[in-house]
């Protein structure tokens, strides 16, 4: 019996999918309200988490100010690659970022993001009315919303 690489890739994808909720972007909410100050701090924490677990994937996500979302750092380069740019025109790091499915790749683990939103709320984040002050939120009321 001969296995094909595409069949093995499909099995690997299903295993990864069963272990996490993968998304392209996420935000942090307190109750039903989006809180950018929690989201941006959780994004920094997500990058630290990624670096500790997968050192070659440091800074794979970013806080996108216009959208207010945590998203994959290399979406334009990945989109260009999808339209036929050859692999040798991209660095190996960017190639890996665009083609990997899972941690540090082109998706965000929603479960990890939710945990980091809750931790940020509990540890403190800049208050809306005065960045010099620290605000807190009950972790039970904090969640991540991802797509």
C-alpha cells in the first residue's frame, strides 16, 4: 500500500484542527464590548508565547490598528504568493509563514488567544481615560472573538 503526500498532509491538518480553533484574526471583548487595550496587549503576549514554543515564528501576528484586530503579520506577501509568485522570490521564513497551518503560521489559535485575553484582563491594561492608570476586568467576562 502506498501513501501519497497529499493524504498525509490531510491527516496532519485534521489532527491540528482537532487540537485547536484556527482563525485568521481575533479581538478581545469584555462582556459584549470590544476593548482594543486588552487586544493589543494580548497580541504582544501571543507573540511571546509563539516565540517560546516555536522560536522561528517570532512576531508572526500583529495588532492591526485600522481594523483593531490581531492578524497574521504577512497577509500581503502570502496573497502575492497565492497569485503565482515563485517560492525562490520569497525568503524561506516568509514561505514557511505563508504555507504552514498551525502555530506561528498563517492562522491564530483561538483558544490560546482567549486565554491571553483573560490573562491580560486579570493582570491589567491601560485605562481608556488615562494610560498612566491600570484597569482590570474579571476574566470570566472576557472572551476572544475570532474569524
